[in-house]
């Protein structure tokens, strides 16, 4: 429908100002009503409408956005984007697919902010948040005005198109020059990042996740692969240790650079981090685990791809900050306390990686303990797989609840147990489960609390109760005094 937004020379609108007629022409839509009304913003949520905004009536799983158009107009909407003409007292821009046209509309309204920014998109099943945070630190270390968009910055990994374009416009107007963005498979399937041509796209890996949404692994990979097409990125950085990364390397139509832990000339790892040679420079990485070496390589290659020198990148990697909820160590009150690791791992691959890295922290005779659960209303088939990984890798397993949402917590746990042996401990209450996992543990032991990471609430569907694994673990360590 019509030409791409980038074809219009509206590179900076402050404040945004576009007529309904101009926007209709950009979208190739059909206008019902007057063409002269001005549009100064856009949203898909009628509760967020402000005077002069476009309301995008997106058909949803349970409701059609058209049902809320009248409320949006009452709130001040100047026009509505919809599949059919709506009699709501303001012009309707009629398009065939509202969701597909919404990012183009939002980009046009905000003056195509992506064209003024250097954008790096990071996708993959595991590691997106860590790679994005690492890359943000590296870029800031080179005095580049950088923002990171992702799991740690908002309710969604990748914001909806209307929110994302407004966010990018705000960055542009604030003098930000570089944006690192986690790009989820949902965002790619639902057109949230359409009208953004990333300078660099990074692929971390592909495991099992979100099959409740995509249906099968092939569709899940196809969604991720969309980011690596010429209309969405200019250069690709891919993980050559992952079979899907190698497939992308062979099939993408943009220039590709690969990274590989397996191909490093030298690699030494211990519980404090790792050391290796990369592009002729020695790197001392202060984060433990082979998976973090891979994450660091992804961030490093992306930084080089946008013009940083390998020497500057290698130096910055040595100063990386702890990523919240990603292999985050919770200190105990005494030297007799066990090592406690909180991590967001909520897929089989991620859990195996974290438990492998945690094993490097064990002291002589120490035991590896894991407490974890699986989220409700998500991919059910991965639950027994995570149970299998836990019982195969850890010495003791405590299965608990993790954001059950609308499901019965015990029903979720029972599915996890299908992959476990009889040695596991079941404790649905997450605080009690953490207490059980810590019970009897000493300084040689490691307790991994997996699944929630940085999250500060437990989602029960009808309510979210405050809960932070890091705070709870710290409280329980203090309560027990750190000893056995």
C-alpha cells in the first residue's frame, strides 16, 4: 500500500505535525472525512489518546480496536486508522491491514526518527538482554550517546510500533545518536519494527521458546530470520556456533560477520570470568560462563561493525557492569554463606548454560542446587524439557512456581515433573522454595534461582504480587545467618 515512509523528506518534526490527507497518501489508504485535520501523535490504546492523535484500531485476539474508536475520539483523537469506515465524528483512514500500516503511520507522524539514529537490533532465544546491555556499555565507553531498549527498560521486550516510534523520536530530539534494541520474535511477527532499517542486526542463538505463539520451531526461526533481510538491516552479525546462525550466514542477502567461541585461539574460564584473544587483543571478561563469552563476542563484533576499533572494544569489555538478573550474584552475610546466583533463564538451553557456568563456582565437595519453575500461559512443551535439564545438571532440584498467570501452579509443576526423576523437591510457594534450596548449604555450594531474574513481581493473572528473587534470597540468607 503506497510508498515507504522513508520516501518522504520529513526527517525531523518537532513537534510532530502531519495532516490526515498527507498521512493517507503515505499509507496508500482511503480517506473518509476531511483531509485537513492535523495529527501530532499516534497510539493503539484508546486509554492513552491525547488531543490531536491518531487512534489505530488494531484487531486483537479478544477485541477489535474499532470497538474503542468512539472513546478515543472523546479523548481527542483527530482521526482513526481502521479496516472499514467508522462513524465516530472524525476522519477514518481505511487500510487493509491496520497492524501492518500502524508502524508506517507512526514513523511518518514522528518524522521517521530511525533515519537519524544508528540502530543495532539484537535477536535470538537467549542472550538478547545481556548482549544489548554489554553493547550499550561498550558504546557509552566510547562517549557515544546511547540508549538501550529491551526487557530491562519496559513492559515488553520490544515496544508496540506506536510507542517505539515515539520513543525513538524522543531519543533523537534528546541528542541520542545510538540505540541498541532487543528485537523479539513477537515484534517481528507483529510488525512492531517495520519501517526501521537497522544498521546492524545480531543473532545470538535459537532454542525453544514462544511456541505457544508461533506454533512450531520453523515458524519461530522464520520470524527471527526476518530481521536479517535487506529491507530490515544493512549488516548481520551471527553466532557461528549455532546451526541457525550458520544457516542465516548462508542465506541472508546482507553482508555477514560471524563470531564463534569454538574458534577462539585461546580461552580460559573460571568462576570470576574468562580471558581470551579476539582480533589480536587480549580480553579479560569479568562475567563467568561460556555463554557470556558468546554474548561478549556478539557485542564486540557489533561494535566493530559500526566503526569502533577492536582495541577500544577489548578495553571496554574488561569494564562491563553486571546485567541485572543475568547471572547476578547475591552475597551472603558471612563467609559461611553459599554462593547464590539469580538468573532469568527460562528456556531449556538457557537453564543448561547457567547451571554449567554455576558449576564453575563450586568449592571442593560442593553441591549445585537449582530452584526454578515455568511460567503460565506460555509454551507448555518446554516444561518437562526444563525438568530434564535441571535433574541431569544439578545435584539437587527444587521445583516451584514462576508467574503462573491464569494457570493452576500445581498443574504447571506436574508438567515440569514429567521430565524429572524422583529426587526433586516440590514447593509451590517460591519464597519457601528458596528457603528449602538454601537449607543446609555452605560456602562450597552454589544455589541457582532461575526464571525471573530482574523481575520484581509474581504474576498470578488477576494480580501481581511483589517478589524479587534477589531480595528474597538476601533476606533468607540473613535469616539463616549464612551457616549450615
